[in-house]
């Protein structure tokens, strides 16, 4: 494996080879094209330039915090041409998984309302109401609450929710201990990053907790997990030899793209610094890096 190259410093003929080497771009979102849904300066231009060079762009994100339709509209409002179907996230992957399995039962969900709404809009029934489930503070009341069992539940989906409780987790656990109930998990993120100094626990902790409590491994339909690798491989027009992945995270993006056999470009507008490349696993090393998407756009405009 070679050392990552600074894309802005490679000779013109090598830059041309790089641009000619891919037709399709899969691009992460948080830390790459926006932070907290505010698109970074220069990104719309970069996306237009890539498209004008004949490249297709799809967005592969673990972010399921809003409906894909709203997600696309937010990007459109900020100058990025984007359709709902260009967005691939765990919510979509889980719905596709359930549809492919002709799933007709109900889902017990630990997630934000957006995920629930997208499930309902796609015709999947949800067993529990949104929000914190609470009981009285004594063992009898708690046991009564977790004894309630809906036989129509055929799957548990675990993401994260600002309002989840111990009772929510134990209800999920009760269903998961039934081997006939599917155990589905979203992106394996350890942190949800709001800004460089603001973060909270990501869904990975709840996946791990329920995995160890139940002894079952979930089907993980989010970056960087193998089930999601398979899902992406099966997307239309996915030719690893002709695909570039752009991301800001070593494990979630570069490691994930490595498993897919994509060319990897790291941008430094998210949570990775050049210093981090010194000690990271080889499979998480990018092929190229650049300071930002805006810089990529400038480089392309100046050379093509
Ligand atoms: Mg990111």
C-alpha cells in the first residue's frame, strides 16, 4: 500500500489519470459537504464541476436524522442538485432489507421520529409510540412493563434517540432474545459530532450493549459494517474499479471504501487530521487527501 498523496500537489498528468479513473462518486456528508446541514462554502461548485466532467454523485451517509426527501431539499436550497434517491443511508438500507424479505410484521424502534416516519411512509408498521417509555420506580412496575409483549413484532431496529430509556432498551432486548425477531442496527458510529467540541454517544454503544445482553449479532446496515458493504455493492451502477469515495473519517469512510475496493479520497474538513494518518491501520489509509471539497473544485476547474 502506498503513502497517501496530496491531490493538490500531484503533477498534471497524474491528476488527469486520477480524474479519468472514476465515473461514479460516493460521498459522505457530515464533515465533507456540510456540518449540521450547513453546506461548506464552495461545495455546490465542486459538485457541479464533477457533474460537468460526467461523474455521477451519490451520498452515502449514516445520518438518518431527517427524511431523505427533506435531506435532499435542504441540499437543493443550498445550491446542490440532489434527489431523494441520491441519498443512501441506514434508514433506506433497512427498509430495502425488510421489503426484500417480504416483511409484514411490526417493528419495535429505538430511533428519532424521522426514521419512524420514513418507515411508515414506506408501509412498514411500527409497534411502539415515539419517545421515552417510563415505569414506576419499583421492580414490580418495571417487570409488568417488560412483560408486555406484542406477538406481531418481527423486527427490532436500533439507532439512537434523545429520549430513549432503560425501559426502551429492555423492551428491545426482550424482542431480540426471540431468535425469530430480526435484530437490525444502523451506522456503527461511536460519536455523533455536532461541532468540534460538541458530541454525544453514537448508536454503536447501544448496538454493542444489546448485542452483549442478547448474545445476538445485529444485521448492521450502516458504515463501516460488512452488511452495508454488501448493500452498497448491490446498488445499481456500482463498479468498484470506477468509483471514488470521498469522506472525512478513517474508519467510517476510508475503511469502508477499502472493503468495497473503491479509490479513496480523504478531505480534512471533518474529524481527521494528517497527523491521524501516521498511526492508522493500513486499510484505513486514503489513496489521496485534500484540504476540502472546495479545494478539489478549484483544482478541477483550473485543470479541466
Ligand atoms: Mg463524515
